[in-house]
């Protein structure tokens, strides 16, 4: 298992905490589930956009510790390298997709 710190938006964190309260799952487990579903997708287009946090937005994000199986983390690293997006950006996208699917 790999345990990185990832940054999620405060809005995402609030929704994740509600899911945590309703399901009894840990934040790490919920994020891991979101990433697992996302990295198994077939199509990841190359991004020309910036994948780091723009200056002045740090207060809108919170660092969260999450555990990932080494295989998922390696796949995430591979997708990051192919697309030019950082892993944290991919994780935030995965969480967005996951939360959107629950709505």
C-alpha cells in the first residue's frame, strides 16, 4: 500500500465527509474507490492545461491522507506521465466523477 497526501477541494471534502458519516467508510476508502473506478477507464486524453494549483487557491484545498494499492498508484503514475497531468489532479477528477455519480 502507498499512503500519499492528496489535495481535494473543500467542497469535495465536505461531500466526502457526508458519505463517510452515512456509510461508515473511511475517507481513504472512499477516495480509493473513486480512483479505482477512474483509473480503470480506457480513454485518458492528453491535457494541455495546467495541472497544479493556481496561485491564490491554496485555501480552497485540504490535504488528505489516502491509502492506495501499489498497482493502482502505479497505474495512476503511468496515466499521469502519459497525459501530463499530476496524480493529485487526476485524483481530484476521479473524486469529482465519483461524487457526480452519486448525485
